[in-house]
């Protein structure tokens, strides 16, 4: 207890009791005087009311505990308001930025994969590739025993040679026949000349016989010779006609021989193709998948020995139809593949399918029913990949998350970045 406190208390036997009671004093709201130098604390007791005066500049105990709490409350409220404003501003910036993009997790890598199958049957003698191996266009995938096909090719070549020989034989016969026609034409000319002389002789001797200058016998002989020469001319002309018709027949035979040669050439080409089919090659660059062929296996035409995935890959993204409002071909795309999340791929929108995915399914939906519930449809969008990573394995069915920028204008976030 200070000296000033002692001066305030009365000098009586109740001083100690007053000090004890002062600790139990219930403070009333302090009242400041004009100089704000003193604070009075009062208590009600069965006896007289005693007043405890504090030293100038002192603060009541209750006021000393309440002031920091109010100050902290104001600080918390102000801090909360600031953080709330920051969160609202950040939320608007985030919403404005994401509103420029459309994304979906219903997207997959696609390709026109197909089965590799031989066109001819036979035993496999070589399979120089293995599973998941990358091959270029023209690389050998499998070889079939070619001996049977080589024999067939030799037979076709022999048939071609025989058909060509037949044509040459017919040509020779035509040449002979044309020479025969020339001879027959000469015989016709000879018979015509003899006929002319016979006609002149017949007229001459007939005139002599009529004038009694010649005999009737000579006139009859010349008449007989005339008729013989006429028959000889007709015979020569008939022989000429037969020779000419023979040329026509030989010409027809040559046409048949040419057709046989064409057939033989076709068989030769087919045999040559069959021989080439014994080597199964890659039609384009890609990967061999699901290889089932093995050396010594007998393969049938059209039966697959492996599957093939070309290098030409793209992404089919099934967007909701409500996301297609601003989507157009050529818009930039950023794709993240689930298998390789650290390898983002850029690309662009190639095309939008003219119809929902269910419209082209095996069993399309039939909505003409009494109980109809509208469901947002999904439309396949083809995305072209510009820089697929060459050191990773991409294939059909792998999950992709594409993000398409449908609004080319700068967002608020991007404008702020430019200012920074």
C-alpha cells in the first residue's frame, strides 16, 4: 500500500478492515471530472459509504480489461472484411478467366486401328516384328512360304508363252493364205484371158461355118473350148473366194489366240501378285499391337496375324451440347493426358460432329415415348494434336482432359499479367 493510499483512508481502528473491503468493491461506471485526474469507486455497506480515490492518471481495473477486447474485435472484423473483399475479387477474376474456356473429362485418344491379315494362305516362315514395335511404311511384318506361289507363277509364264506362240502360228498361216490368194488371183486372170481367146475363136469359126468357108466341126470345137474356159474361170474365182474366206477364219483364230494371251497375262499377273502377297508389309507407319502370328503357323486368307495402330492419332472429346455455343474449328486446345500428366499437348479443334453420339450408335435412342425426360446430350468433337510427344506411347482409348479456348479476348487476369 502506498503512502497516498494511506492518506485517503481514515485514521481509525477500521483501517485494516477498510483495506480488505476495498478489494471487494464493486466498481460503478467511472465518472471523469473535467480534468480526468480522479476516478471514484463506491460500495454499499451496512455502515457509512467509504470512497477510494485513485492516484491521478490511474485506470480502473474493469476498464483496463475491456478496452483490449474491443480493440481486438475491431481488428478481427476489419481483417475479415479485407480478406472477404480479396476472396470476392479473386473469385471474380477466376470466374472471368475460366469463362473463356470449355473443358471436359469425357475425351479419349482415337485412331483408325485395323487388323493385319494376309491375302493368301500358307505357312509363316518369318515374323521379324514383335509386340508394340513401331514400323515404317513398307516394313515386313510376316513372310509366308512362297514356293507354291513361285511354281504357279512359272506355270502362268508358260501359258503366256504358249498363247504368244499360237498367235505367231496363226500369223504365219495368214501369211501363207494371203500368198495362196495371190496365186488364185493369177489363176483367175489366166482363166479370164483364155476365156476371152475362146470367145473370139468361137465367133470366128462360127462365121466361117456360116459362110461355108469352114467346117461345122471346127465351130463346135471352138464352142466347146469356150464353155470349158468359162468353167475354168468360175473355178478359179471360187478358189479365190475360198482363200479369202480362209484368211477371215485365220483372223478370227488370231483374235481367239490374242484373248488367250490376255487371259494368260492376267493369270501371270495374278500369280505374280499372289507371290508378292506372301510378304505381309505395313501399309503406313504405326505400331504392331496384339501380334498372334508365329513361325510355322498356317495362316488363312483374311485371318488377322496382328492389330495395327497408325501414327495418325487424334482426340475425340464428348462435350455437352450446352458447351458448343462458341466452339468453332481452328480454336486452340490444350490437352492433358492422364497417363502423362506432366506432358501437356497443344492442338486445335478439327471438326464438330453433326449430331450427338447416340444418334450414330448401333441402337440409337428413341425419344418418341410417353415418359420423356430431357437429358443433356454429348456431341463428339475431333481435336487435332500438333505436338504429340515422340518418346511416349499413345494409343486409342487413353483418357484426355482437353481445354478449348472459345473466347479469344483477353480476360481480366491476363490483362493484369500484361500490366505486371
